[in-house]
């Protein structure tokens, strides 16, 4: 009967011994991880692309909202850092991070790779927020990738 391929199969490789080597009954490493967070009347759905960085970017997004009180747009735009390997002290970090912070990280032994201000490898993302008490909806999109938050027309304010 054959087999079905979609974009997930694009992550397979023919390289011998690679974790994503094409083999029967195998699925490649894949990081589609949308998330939902709720507190009281506020409901947020979001997703951030970025391969090995994805879970780190999700955690930073949540922290920006919960710990730093940012709205969803600011949380997506905030500078990010990432650790893309499992050894050493190398950290990639966006160039908008204050110089004093970079100096302190270097003093602690981190080997920094300072990237562009809105670096694509940090992952683009989108988020929506709904306040169930007021009915207000919000949308946000990261400037690191293409995307936009487009408002849904409100049927109460459209011309008939």
C-alpha cells in the first residue's frame, strides 16, 4: 500500500549512523510543540519554531509573561539566548542584550556567540490571547520570521 510522506519526512537523512537516518518504522526528530497557558480569565496559545532551540524559546516566552509581566507581543520580541549543543559553555545570544549582561556572562565562563538583534535561529513564533471575561482577543507575531497577527472582523462593527 506504500507510505505517506509530508514535511516531517523532510527531516530524514541518508547519512549512515545519523539519528534521523531513514529506516523502516521510524519517525525523525521533530519539534512541533504548540502550547497553551491559562490563568483565570486569560488563555494564551502559542508556538515558536526553532529546532533544538524550540523548547528553550518556549520557556523564555512563558517566563517573559509570568515572571516579567510582558504582553504576548513583547514576550515574543524580547531578546533570546540558546544552547544548541550538549557540551561546553557556548551560548548564542541576540545582540540586543545589554553589554553589561554579556560581560557578566563571560565572567561566569560562558563562551558567547552574539548574533543579530532579531536572529532567525532563535525561532519565530506566534501567539494568541483571549480574555474570557471581556471577550477581547489579541494576536502577536515575532519579527524573527515572516508572519503577522491579523485581527478577526468583529460582526458587531461591520457594515451590513
